[in-house]
C-alpha cells in the first residue's frame, strides 16, 4: 500500500514538473510537415506549392513533404484538410476559388472561416485566348462577329470562374456561349488549337503559345494587367462588370496554436526570396502576391461577395 502511494505521489510530481513554467516542451516543428497540393502535378498551384515547400523546409528546419490531393478544383484537398489535426503538421496549397466560389456552386463540408489561412503566395497571369489563325484580333472583334452572324460561341471552361466570366459577357452583349467543361487549362488550350472550340481562358500555359505565335490573347479577367503582357487589357477596362483573380494560397485546419500559425507565416515570408520569385516567373509566369493571414481572409470574403450575384443568376 505504501509503495503504491509512493508511485502515485511520484507520478503527480512528474506531471506538475512538466506543467511548471520553463518546463522543456517540444518546439514546433519536431517532425516533417505534409503539404497537400490541390491540383495536378505541373500546374500553377502545384508549381507554387513545390517551390514554396523547398523554401519552408529551410526556414522550419524540417522536411516539408508535398503530396498531391487533386480534384474538384481544389475542393478535394480542402475537404481533406478540414479533417486534419490543427497542429501545423498538415497544411494545404490551393486556390481561392475552392473557398469562395465552389461552396456557392455546390454543397461542400466547409466555409471560408472553417480554416486558418496562412498566407496568399502567388497569382496567375491569365488570359482569354484564341488560335493565331482566328479572324479576330480582339474580344470586341469576336463579339461583333458573333452578333452579326447570330452564332453561338464555343468556350472551353476549366473552372467555374471562367463560366461566370462568359455569363457576364452574355449579360452585356447578348451573345450566347456553348460552355464545354474541360479538366485543366492544358486541355482547354488543346481544344482551341485543335479547332474544337472557339476560345478558352487559362491561368497558365497560354503564355508559351502566344510567345510562339500559335495563339492570340485578348484580355485578362484579373484585377490588374499582367506584368509580362502590359498591353493586354482587363475585362473591366473593356467595360465588362467582372473580375476574378484565383489567388494561390496556403491554408491549415482551424484552431492552429498562435505560435504555430506565426511560425508557418514566417516560413512563407522567408521563402519569398528573389530566387523564388524568379522561379515562379520562369516556370509558370506566376507573380508573387504575398498576403498575411488577416489580409488573406479579408480577400476571400471580398471575392465571395463579388461572385455571389452571378452565382445566384447562374443557378436560376
């Protein structure tokens, strides 16, 4: 009896010592971090994530292991991420549309504020593109020709935001579109080059085609002009009431300890070196666009509100 009492007292003393101020605790991270990538290998989000993982690995002092979890425009990754432990050892690289547009288009198990959004990392240089042999030299040319011939234009759409874009064009011009869903921007470009559709929108991959002279770019649906293509107007500049920049961002399960969130955010900032920026531009024509957790959350809510009216009309 006496020996058992001694064991209990010793255990309690050990527990108290562990909880005492200054007690040694494992510092985050003390093991590898898993980064879920919401899109297929080789794309803009995947490239951003893998480059970021290299930089974060140096900053954190632990491996950051990239794991592909693609599907549903990033919603498969987000739906997986929300169920992970909020300890900083599972993070997810995705696109803002998965948090702002997708939940409005279909029933999903999450909302914007069901995550701790760590940082915004990059944005695409996007464009509406047609084949180089097309008779049109501008978006206005294409719309005028369609109206004159009373014809329906075919459009390869890889994301819901692009479908909303042509809907906004229809609202202004009356021109109708046959929207052909495709899996990824590369497939959309193939559809255009193969003559199967009239045009497409792409966040990456179109640059090489335009530079090679096989495609022509008409406009961007971003909020500002592309750095590498300053003569390319935005849809807003052309008089269309639509803009959407699908930012590429790092998120985590809701409930991260403040110190862990701060360490992850700090690792992202340290990763954004001139070499990182140069690699994004050279590999995918992506631009660095850093936002901290609060700025990222505010941007997501703003984007949600911008597309909500069009989503409501689309559902009708």
